[in-house]
């Protein structure tokens, strides 16, 4: 598992364009954060837009690296068949590949916060106990969702296209870019089953000066993340049983 993660990270780091783009994106987000804090800080009831930018950075970059592209390519190249008959468990391989995306997103976030420290001191408010706890849960929720999408991508093309179309919807319903309350009421019910919605809501409440986040919010966040992790493990079991029965990947 560690060797798989090392190979994935080495391949990413070797691309000089990625490193240059990482620096430019950090500077861009710091500039946007500086403008938002200066213009919006007084009127924003949440005391700034730190939750929006930091969470958005983590989610967008984890989506880019971890949502099934590599997994589907390996299915086309028939390397997944080799993985299925190897001693390494399938779940361990998929977790290692998705952790690579999570590590890249976390690295970008740390670079962003380090640079932002020179302009906005409150950027490190995310490392307070409650905000940091909800932030970790939101990361786990993103990881659980990406693992489910990667597993679905390994099954067949039609399922990959369907699940891939749900990724932008999950981003919108997470409440990162704008409050979900602005959307119609039926859409709220879809947001409630998202693995990212409850951690993000708890994070926003914990950033208020008067607090607001409770143990109930933390419990709902943990429950939503656990549900998607259980779903991912169930899909792994389905993949293994189908491969054991047919000896190859079989489309639905």
C-alpha cells in the first residue's frame, strides 16, 4: 500500500507543470482571500469567508486527483485483472490511490495557509479544536465519496458516466460555494445524504464567534461519512465476488 502511494506521488511530483501551477494557484487563492476579507468581513455574519475558500480548495483538488480516472484507465489496460489475482487486497490498492489525491489536496491547502499567513492572520482559525475536527470529517467524507466513485468506475463505462455526473451535484450540495438553503426545499433532502454536507455545516457553525456547533452535528457528520465507507466496502465485496465467479470484469 505504501509503495503504491509512493509511485503515485512520484509521478505527480515529476510533472514540472504541476509544481508551477501549484504555486500560481496558491498566489491566486491568497489574492482572492485577501479581497474577500477586506470587502466582506464586516457584513458577513460568519466572520469571514475562510471556510468557503479553504474547504473549496480541498474539495476541488481532491476531486481532480481522486475521482476514478486512474481506476478506469487501469480497467481498460487490464491491469485491474492482475490486481484481482494478486495477493494485495483490492480495497487496499484503491485506498492507496485515493489517499494520494487526498495528500495532494492537503499539501496544496497547507501551502495556501502558509502563504495566506502573511496577509490574513485569521487564516489559521481552522486549526482551532472544533473547526479542525469538522474539517477532518469533511476530508474523510470527500475520501469516502471518491472511493465509491472509483469503485463504480471500475465496473463499467455506463455506470462511470452516471456516477461521474453526480460529482458536480455533490459539490453544489455540500454548501461550500453557497448556502444550500438558497435552493428549493426538495434539494435539501438530497444534500442531507451527502457525506460532505454535515461536516461543512458543522465547520461553518464552529467558525461563528458565538459557537453553534454541537455534539449532534459532529455525530451526524461521522454517521454520514461512515455510511459511505460502508458502501465502499460493500462494493468491493461485490467486485471480488463477480470476478471470482466470472474470472473477468463483467458489465452490468
